C-alpha cells in the first residue's frame, strides 16, 4: 500500500469511528482506485481499446492510468440526489495534437464534459449536479483515436460534495452577466462592439496545412517522430517522392468558395506551425519559408481569396519553433524531455533568443504586409511543451513593452518602437499598433480578447456572456492531413456537426471548424461533402444562427436551448428531446407571443397557455431528426 492510499484509508477509518462517514461527501468512497495505485485497473473498465496502468508516467504515487487512442476508461459512482459535486482529474497527452476528455454521463441534462490537449500534467475540474432521483453517474476518461495511435494518461481522480442543489425556476427574462474588458500587461481587451463580428459570424473554417501534409501523419509529425531538421526539410522538395509537399493544386479561391458554401463567415490559416515552416515570404535570414521552397506566398494568396469572397481574415501563428533546440532549454541549464535527443547545453540560451527574435520578425511581417487582419489565433506559448502559455510569458514578453532587463533580448533591428514613449514593443504591443481592431486568443500568455474551447469534447454548461468563446475542433481526430480525412467513418457526420453548431449557438459561442488539405492543397471530398450539406441546412435555418446571441435562458444539456435576436427567440430542440410539446419559460410582463413557427419549414406552431401562465407550443413537425428550431416572435424586444 502506498503512502497516498494509506492516508486515505486512515481518513476513512477516522471518519467511520466517529460516525461521520458520508458516501456522498468522501471522494475515496465514491471512486474505486481513484489514484490507480492498485495492482489492476479495476473497477475501471475499458470501452473500445485497452486501458492499462503505467509505472513510467504518473502525476503522483507510482502509477497512473494509460489510455490508448480510441479507448474510454469508465467507472460508476454512487451519488446523492439533489446535490452539487466537483470532479477533478490530472491528465496529460503524448502530443499537443491529441486530446483527453473527462465526461460525466448518465445524468441526462446534467451531463458534463471538458478536455485538454496539453503534454504536461494539467488538472481538469468541473462542477456538476444531480436532481431528484439521480443517484449514480458514469465517469468516462476518453482519449480519441489519433493518427499516431498514441497514449494519454490520467491520475488522481477526485469527487467532492459541494452542497445541496435546487434547480432555479425561471422568473422572466433577466439580463445575463455582461463582459467587462480587462487590462493585463498594459493591454486592454477589445471593447464589446469590436467583438460583435465574431459573435455574429458564428461559423468559420480553420485550415491546418503545411509540410506535414506530405508525410500525412499530422501536424506534430516532426516532433512525434523526432525527425532532424535537415531530414524534415526534404518534405518540401520533390526528392521526398509521395511525401512531397507539392502544393501543385492549391487554389485559395477554392477554399474560400467552399467556406462560403458551407455557411462560414470567416477563415483562419496556419501561417506557421511548430515545425517552423512559414507559408509566406519573410526577410528573416534563418527562416524556412514557402518563398524559398515554392517561390510562392501562400498567405497572400489566401488573404486575397478571403477578401474577394467577403470573408473575415484570420491567421494562426505559433510562437514556438522545433527547428531551435533552445525551445526545450531556454536557460541553457535545464533541457526538457524531447524526441530530438537534445540535452542541456549553455549554447541553447542564445539559440532560444534567436527563436524569439525570428518570432518577432515574422509576426511584424504578418501584421504589416497584408492589410487588415480580423483574427489572430496564437499557439505554442508554453515552453518545452510544459506548463501553460502564461508560464512562458516571461520569455516571450507577451504584453505591451519589452523589458530592457529581459535575459533574451530581441535585436534592435527586429524591434518595433512605441512612438509615444520610445519603448520597444512586446508581442501584443506590436500587434495592437498595426492591427488595432484584431481579435486574439490567450496563447501568447496575455489574457486574450476571447477564449478557446479546443477539441471534440461536447459543449456543455451555461450561456457564455462574461467572456467571448470560440469552439475549435477538427473534422477528424488530429488537425493536419492524414488518411482519416478520406474516411467517411472518421470524419464528423452532418448530424454531429449540426449538433455541435447548435450547442455553440445556444451558448453564445462561435465554431471554428478545421479541415486538413492534402499535400497538393486540396480539401478532401469526404470533408467537402459534409461541409456542403451543412451549408444547405444553414441556408434554411440561418435566421436562427447568424447575428443571434445565446439565451435568454440557460440550456439543458442534450435537450434544448435558446438563442435570440431582436424580438425573436429561437428554441433549439436537440436530438435528446423526445416530447411533442414544449413549454417556454416565463416571459416578462407585457411580452406576448405574436406567432410561432418551425424555422426550416415556416409551418405555424400551436400556441397555448397553461395554468401557470407559461407558453406551451405543440403541433409542430420535426423536419430534422437531429435539430428542430422553433421561432417565437414577441411584441417587444427579447432583451430591453
């Protein structure tokens, strides 16, 4: 028995001897083998592929649970009805292209989900509730299949009782909490009026495309296989044969037209991923770019196509660069684990400085050469693939100004100066100077204008109004091109995409959906077919999507939710809702229903009042088995 397990046993014994033990409040009583220190995984069982104990990777103790891609670890817990709980688990993945999900199921509308793609240990925690009659739930730790069939790990699962829960009853339409812009590192978040286009657009195309499309093993291929820099460079040239990143059929206008046909309003292209290959022309001498290899500026072609098709322009830019050993050893005194064989070397400190300098140079080029940029999706703020993006901000100098005492100085030639103060600008200082309206995410280590929920985990919980959120997910497991993007069984279905869009709409979120074009530059037919079908659906229900806001009431996970615009409330009935009538929460005094209809067919819906004065809808058809959207027109604006 380990010290960790012994402590829990002593705690249980002490509580029991005092007559205090409560199985709804004691984490170790709820979850068997919660620390995975036993000789087998039991009572956890595997769904799909194998799960097993790992003695080489663990958060604490001597073991953790290892989950192969495509497997779910599942165990049942007894709970007290009408209660609030908090669940916590420590997780890590093999690469940032993977994902590990925590799901609580068996609670109907109270099911929850959250996920992480970090390669360092991170704590997932989530609050969930039980209602009357709910006395048990399933804990699921799921690692989706991925191109490399790699593993993820979980350790130290805990559930804590947080008190009684009584579902709040609606008493009319009340304003939801407002977003108040925050200031951090000398940079203030964009005001609400500058955020509106993202909330109005709702749906965008994310594009992961680069050299990694040649080997067709995902965008983390270089790191996952530990491929030396010079070997990896070969994929940009014909000598690599069928792994050659040829880009011979790349036509950005085709991408943009597909995005429009899919009902998307903005696009976002990976201008440079962690392998350091830039899809644009750059003057930085040590850079590796498409101008060198193909004599083309793919970013310019992409941005021109966005504009000519009326789409907002987004770019993805990583901070890190695997071409620099110093990324794993920024101080030159503590080299982090890596697949390239790098070990601690004092020369790595200067190498890390050069990596930072290249990042500043390329970032300035991106924000000055191509006109207005509407969105920047930063990535890779962490160092040595450990910790968080915020943990790396001291190195990158993510805020308004550079620190003259920072150990990794950017050469003055590559600095940009604030004319008002004469001070050299940090990452966000430079971005705000040249792109004052751009929206950015938090992955430089600065707070960000909006937040990301990354991965294929279901979107659950309340309406997001105190911050702007964007859901980021791929049509397959992984982000760059792999054979999975050709496989109908592995690409998200039309029904699955409808559901994800609906879950985002009713929570006031946008969805940035990734495609992985192949080495020639073409989006696969399998992904294209799904996008065209979703575009047809959005043509029919677009009034309930574009320009709406989530609310005015919180959704019930898996059952229904609401969006609104002007004087119309849109009721989203999800695939879990099986009733043939729906009761609307109470309206405000003076608000009346003028008419109601199914959005897709425009057919009228019967409207009556029950004895509580609530509006009841009935007699409506379900033109989609997946999602039914009912429009409710009021005599007044939904939110005054």
